[in-house]
């Protein structure tokens, strides 16, 4: 019959005291070291975490910012929009209005200008409309997102009118990184719109026409307006856009 092992000494005895007596007593085992593959796996996982964290930190510090090409603009874009070429063809500039906003990611600004031809009352027939032109200029300065990948697709597929899209889109060489001149048909007039991208800056210039009758004109005898050839003003649009781009690039040094 095997008796229960007897514990000799206090629990607080030094390592040199007896621990167990009796036939069931065994020599204490040395602790088994962890298997080598566990250490290796742990090292690989730790290295992966460290590498991923370092790569993320590197990307945060070295993320490529869009190239603004040195453009700068104020909230009142009309101060930089001159439209010298179009004014020479279409008439005196008047009735400017502007809008703008600015933040860390995107600066936006627009300028609306009316161009009114000089009229001669003796040559204008009663019942015929007075013609004036509207020029709308917008600038978008992207600081965080590069618009290049989507610019061409947007320029070729925009629909500014409910029932009609661009009737013609032509590339304009030598103007910014890429530029397109689209002609939109609203059913009455063919309206040209010039879109340019230079680095991360997008600029647009759209030209439209309005017709106004005098209050003295008889509503029953109003003549149908004769639509001007808006495509004839495309060279002036390109010239004025080029001048605006140059002005915005050198605005800080003035």
C-alpha cells in the first residue's frame, strides 16, 4: 500500500530544504524552452507590424501634393479677369459680379462679366432686340487632389442643358497641360466653353448671348433675334484665357 507523500518543511523554506519524501517523489523538471518556430513566427509578425507602421508614416510625410504651378488668386476673381480680346470684339465691359471661397483643400472663384456693344439708336429698328454677351470665368485650385485623371472625360461629357450635350469638342494645343473647346447647342445659340487644366488648376471661360427688347416695343411686332456666330469669338476666348493664366501665375510678384 502506497502512503500519501509527506510535505516536509515550511512553504517559505529555502531551495536547499527537502521538498517531497516517499516513493511517489520525483525529481523536478527543468522548464522546457519555447520551440524555435514560435520565436521565428513571432519575429516575423512583429517585423511586419513595424514595417507596415513605418510605411504608413512615410506615406503620410511624403504624400505627393498636386502641382499648383505657382497659381494664386484672390476671392475677387474679377480683379484679374481682363477679357481684353473679347471686349474689343463684343463691346464695353459692365456689370461685374464675383464669388469665391478658400480652404486648405480647394480654392474656388468665379467672375461674371457683361459685354455690351455700342448701340446706335438711329440704326436700330424698332422691335429688334438689343444684344449683349455674358462671359463666365471660373477657377478651381486643387491643393489635395489631382484633377488630371478625370479632366478629359469631364470636358468631353459635360451636359449644360437638359435636352442637349456638347455638339462639338476640340482639343486646343499649347494651352496649359490640356485644353478643350466645346460648343453647346441650347436650341437657339451655339455657346462656346473653353476648359483648361494646368497642373492641379482648372480654368473655364464660357460665352453666352442675351437679347433684350425696349419697353416701347410692341410685343406683337417683335422681330426674332438673329443669333451671332459665337464660334467666331473662339480665338479671342483663347487669348483672354492665356492672359488670365499668366496673370494668376505671376500675381504674387506684383
